[in-house]
C-alpha cells in the first residue's frame, strides 16, 4: 500500500511517499480504508523522535483518520461491519491507504459529516475536553467564559474609538506593524528559520494570494472600514454588526465548500439575526414606546 513513510528520525521534510506492506489484522481489530487523515503536532514530534511514542522504523505517521471498515477480525467488538463509515485514532499509521485499529478507538460518523471533518475530530475534541473537564474541572451546569479573545477585541475597539476620525488606512497600517516583532520572535522560537525559509520557498501562487488577501483585503480594508465606522458612529450601533461574522462564515462554507446547512445551523442563523435586529432596532423602538 502507498503511505507517507518516515524512514529515519529527523526532519518532517524527509518523509516520503513510498510503499509499505499492508498492516497485519489482529483477530480483535478492524481494517479501515483511509479516506482522510488529520495532521497534528504530535505527528511532527513523532517524526523528530521527540514524542513519548516511538514506533519502529520505517513507519507511517498520522494519529487519526476517517474512512470505512473493509475487514473485521472474528473477535472484534463494537458491532462494526464492513462498509461502516468511521473515524479512528490508532495513534500511528494513518497517513496510508489502510490502517488497523482496535474497535475501542473507532467511532461511527453520521452521513452528514464528511471524512475530512471526522478525520480531525478525535484529537482536537479530546484535547479540548481534557483541558475543560480533566484539567479545568468543568462540570455539568457550569459556564465556561472565554476572556482572552473577547478582551483583545474589546480593547482594540476602545482604542479605535478613542483615536477619533483619523486617517484609518494609515492608522491600521502603522498599528499592524506592532504585531510583527512578537510574531517573528514566536515563529523563530517555535518553528525555526530552516522551516520558515522552506515554507517561503515552497509557497505557490495560491499561498501568496492568501497572504495578499489577509494583509490588504482583510486587514487594511476590513479593519480599516471597521475602525472608520467606530470612529464616526456610536459603538452600540456598530458593534452588533460583528454578529454577522458567523453568518457569513457558515454561508460561505455552504456555498464554496458545499458543507450542509443542518436545521441547527439554520436555527443559529435565525438567533443571530434576531439578536442583531434587537440590538439595532430596540433603541429606536424603546424611544417610540416611551413617548
């Protein structure tokens, strides 16, 4: 079978597409045809020999994947059968055409979830659950409040408001320069210059188009227009418009990526639009009712 193969411990760039023998199926395991595989930070550490699990060489990285069951051992539990759509976390070997895994680490996926979505679910979801439930001690009925992103967004809006009606394009350009030094330091510390230079050398036209959009379209135009509105209008009339961000995000994913719009997403759309209408129209309606 074809696989992404790590033949020696070292750089991720040394992983090659090669042929490995199909994994031997244990009588209590399942064989899965891989349709999509996630890439996680532990996969990189495993190739570099820095992870707690060190499989024998050569091996195919990949902690989790999604696909369909093509063979079940005679003693495999869980009720899985050939043809079932599943996601799995065998821990290694998912960057290949086939992988064998214990049913204890296999989960069925609904028809409304794509292989690509399911492939990246287990590790990320499990990590978040571990952080909230195991480390944070979050219990049923309690509320989790995420403050970091909200505080940064609110602080930026307060600074924009205090700046007044300035040249917003110049304001955004110069203020964005302050993010470069810490981001560069973090990239050098966490990634290293060889990986940064390799990424730049491998960048294609689509990559540079994305960079151009983030710098010009999203930052200069998007934040510039947002700051221009905040500087000239009451924050209470401008800020509710940010509720449209998830609406446009989900709508674009449906139009461009073909993601389904389940009833719960449509319900979320309706709730967001109701909240936006209430935030924008209520001050006017309340004044009319009090007259």
